[in-house]
């Protein structure tokens, strides 16, 4: 046994610490199992969270290795959801798991059509699987981290283009956020041009908000702008913000939930999509409406939200409809217009975007996308 242990330690010494593969696997499995067994979702997510923390206790990983591994795991689950065979296998597993619980308890444990299915009390309980926020009245490494991220990093960006963008990113208007992701995939997302995807995202937003409610009300954590008695760097009504606690960040949770669903639909654009979702959360720190730890907790909550969504066959069908809609639109994109100049009369009033989501100009070249069209400009 001693020889085996020595071999394991030697193996770890010769490998890198970031990100933690064990934590990634544990959190990914936790997300999938919580979706299959929502009756025990809190216990499953709590165990998956502690599985990662054990790597820190064992001196095998730094905390940041574990924290970011969980984020990467959620990205992996989103990627899997785009795979037809995986979705079919997961549907089969849902039916199997539901029947097992029904047989053992003698009752049907879930009413998927009940409006209360996604009510705050039925969402994964954040108090059970996300750590408590640090006390800002105490001097700890955690409070120092939050204070530095806001005062040095966040406020330091306010007079930059990134800082100005943060003011718009913190809007509570769901369409403003969806528009950011529309730029990421290079095509509009609305009730006319992408009705299934738009329906999915607008339905998921309040579910994500519900997942944060109990923790926000319980902890009632003070927001950065209130802590420093200053104005928040946002166009939103600050008095309304003060009615809700800062932890976890509702905005960050909503943005990351949307990013996970968007990546499941448009997997080939997943890197850009995740970047958008991540930066929307960071904008909350720049604006002073959330601490950095609020934002990180919000992304964890999004993982639990996706698990709850995956547990519901009707919502799962909405996801499949959005995937099929996006694939059909992609197949219908015109690709044989290589000799069509970008400024021809037919296209003057059609917004076009580059592959990385930027608005095209007369100097743009390469692949430009817009209104279900793809044009190659030499």
C-alpha cells in the first residue's frame, strides 16, 4: 500500500495543478445526477462541491484550481447537450430514474407541468451547496480579495471602453443581455427570426433569478456601492437593487445560465459565448453592484439552474427545439456570394457581423454573417 501511495504522489508531482481534473469530473457528474434525481438535488450538488474542496484539503490543488474547474465542468455539460446521442441517452435516463423513485416511494415524485416546479423553494437550495459569503466587517483573505477586486481592478477600469460597457451590461432588461449573445453568434435572436431560441432564453431568465432568491434574502449581503456610500456605475435604479442582497449575483447567474444554454445550441461558437457570459458577470464588479465572490457564486448557481432545467422533460424539449431551429437556419445560410461587395445596395441596411461577433465595417473582410446569410469578402 505504501508503494502504491508513493507512486501516486510521484505522479501528481509530475503533473500540473490547474485546473483540477478531479474537481471538474466531480462537479460535472453532480450536475448530471442532480438533473436525474431532483428530489435529492441539494445533497448531490453539496457532495459534488465538497469533492472538489477535498483536493485543497489534501494539498493536491489550490482553491482557484478547484473553483475554475467547476466553471469548466459546467461548460462541458453544455457542450454535451448539443450532442444528439447524449440528449437521447439523458432522456432515457430521466425516464428510468423517475420510474425508480416512483416504484420505491409508491408515488409520482415530480409534476413537471406544475407552475411551482421552478419556484424558488423548489430550485436547488443555494444555502446547501454554495459557501456562505464572507463578512465584510472582518479582516480575512476573502474580504481582502473582494475589496481589491472592486477598488483596484473594477474601479480602475471605469474610465476605459470596458468600463463604459459595464454600465450597459448591468441592465436588467433581458433583451439587452440576449443581444450581447446575438452578437456572439452573428445573427439576431428575437421572437421572429429565432422564436424557439428566444422562447428558451426568456423562459430561463426568471428561473435563474428564482434560484438566487432564497440566498439573497437570507444573507442580505451589502452591495459594494452601498458599503462605500457611493453611486453605482450603472443606469439601473439603485434603490431597487438595495431591496435585494448582493450574494449571489443575480445578474451573473442569469448571464452564465444564458451562456450555458446558448453554448448548448450553438456549440461551434461556444468560446465566444462563454466569454460574453463571463464578462457580463465581471461587469457587475466594475459597476459596484456585486462583489467578486458574489459573481463567482452566481455562476455556481447557474450550474444548479441548468441541472433543474435538464430534469424537466418539457423544458428539455424547448432546448431541443432551439437546437434544431439553429441548425436549420445555419444550413440555410447563403454561402456562395463570394463576389458580392459588402456595400452593395441590397445589403446597405442589413447589419453584418464578423465571426467573433463584432459589427462589420466597410474595411471588414473574411466571413461576415447577418440575417441568416454568410458572405465571404476577400
